[in-house]
């Protein structure tokens, strides 16, 4: 018995350090989850078609639901190319009605972080015939500077996107009219030098 206790005392600090190292090595990520009043098929279509994206995520999009296909989300469709939102993003994997993933970039206001890509995985699980659990996992973050700002931005933004997805199935598709009008006013003021 003494030998066993001695072995435990000898190995315990190393085991503890190994466990702490694993915890510290965990990559930071954004994880969000929502249950929507939609079938699994409806939830899937919301993320894999232009019409689905426009109904909750952004006023315009280019969506080609295939590996390597476009997943371009245009928060500001009137902006110049490269400044519309998630320009030039693509699907990385699709497992119909189960999971999809895409690469992602920071908003144009964070140009340093925008030059890099992070990765988003969206998982779908039927709760019942008329409800679906949607889980979002966003990873691939750098450290410091604009990365910290981008992380904070998307922690808020993904919560809003998933809330919009819920609302889409409770009250109908999002109306982007006011959003687009505000963007036009902002561009007009910027052009006038105000």
C-alpha cells in the first residue's frame, strides 16, 4: 500500500500539470445555441439558400450550397466589392440537415483582422417535427489587437443573428428596408463630406 501511495505522490503533480496544460491550450471560441420553431428542412434552407439568408441574416447574399461554393453575406449590398460584409467567403463542409461550415472574416472596420479568416460550424438537430436546435461554433481566433475587437464584435453579432433566425419563424422574414435606407443616408453624408 505504501508503494502505491508513493507512486501516486510521484505521479500526481505531473498529472495535474498535464490537465492544467490541456485546459490552458483550449482554443477560444464563440458558442451560441437557439431553438427555432421550424422543421429541420426549414432550418437547413435558412442557411443554404439566398432566400433563407435574406429572411434573417442580411439584405443580400450569394449562396452556393456545395463544398467550395460561395457563402457571401452582404450586410451592405451597396458598398464597393470587398466591403459588403462577408465577401469571398465559402462553404467548407456540408452534411445535409446536420452540419455546415464556412470560413469567415472580420468586418471592414477591422482591416488587420479582416485579412485573416476564422471558421464557423453550424449544427442542426431536430427537437421534434416543428422545432430545431441550431448550434453555432466560431473558432480560429488570433490574439490581441483587432482580434480581440473582432471576437467581442462577433460574440454580440452571432447572438443577434440567431435571435433574427428565431424571429424569422415567429413573426416572418426580416424587412431590411430601414437598414438599407440608413446605409444610403450614411453613404450620402460621407460623400458630402459631413
